[in-house]
C-alpha cells in the first residue's frame, strides 16, 4: 500500500507541476502548484518525515491561497483568469528544466544515502522543533507580524477608497487650515518645471 501511494503521489506531483506551465491563467497555475506541493508533502509523510511533510502542506497551502487571492484582486488581467501564456523564453526554459530534472534524478539514483534510522522511542519532532525554533522564536513571530502588516498595507494602498477619498475622483489631502488650500505639492505641469506647493 505504501509503495502504491508513493507512486500515485509522485505521478500527481509531476503531472500537476507540468500543468502549472500548461494552464492559461495565474490563478489556475497557483492551484496546480498547490496540488504538486501537497503531493510532495504527503510523500515526505510516507518517508517517515511527518514534520517536514505537514509543514510543507501547511506552508504551501497558505502561500498559494494568498497568491491566488492577490491575483484575483490586483491583476490587470481580470481576476487572473483570462487566457495568458505561463511560459516565457520557451527554449531556455525547456533546456533549464530538463537539465535540472536530469541532475536531480542522477543525484537520487547515484547517491549513497546513509542508513541511520531514528530509534522509535526518540522524540524526533520535538527535538527538531526546538532546534529550529528554540532560539529563533522571536524572529519567526516578528517576521509573521511584519508579513501580515505588509499584506494589510498592500490591500489598503491599492484599494479604491483612498486615504483622502475615492482614489478615482481626484482626491486631495485636506488643508493645513480650515477651508485652506490642500496640503502637499501640486502635480507637475509642463516639462521641466519643479512642483509647487499647494499653498503658494
């Protein structure tokens, strides 16, 4: 059963990875890549590496969903769903991909992998978690909050509702005094002239 699952998941990972470059939209490519990563994560679970496998599934699921969401929200191509080419520089991409695949296959087949099984009673997941996150938990938490703030900021800055009103209605900042001219600089008018302050 394990061997059959390994073969099925391997075929699914390769097929969905190939489909990333065959579908005709960025959103569909994101979901195909998600399927490929999930298959790879489940293969890691079958190979007795549950921490790496589950972490891969969780991380890639969130990353691909966020990427697809941003494609729908912000791509000039409506919702990232209209037909478009997923491949550029076709010949170079084919040569590079084929070379990388051949190199990885050769490394797997020709490498003398060590046989050093972990004792069943060893708490490998706990020890690995402490090794990875023990001294760096604050860094990970800070990076997570920073990324969340960046995502929220990107949504706010690109929204139709601007800081000083609707962004497509020529909104301007408020004046420094009640009823006064808008603060900030006027848009440049004519070639070569410097911007002028609104209040001047």
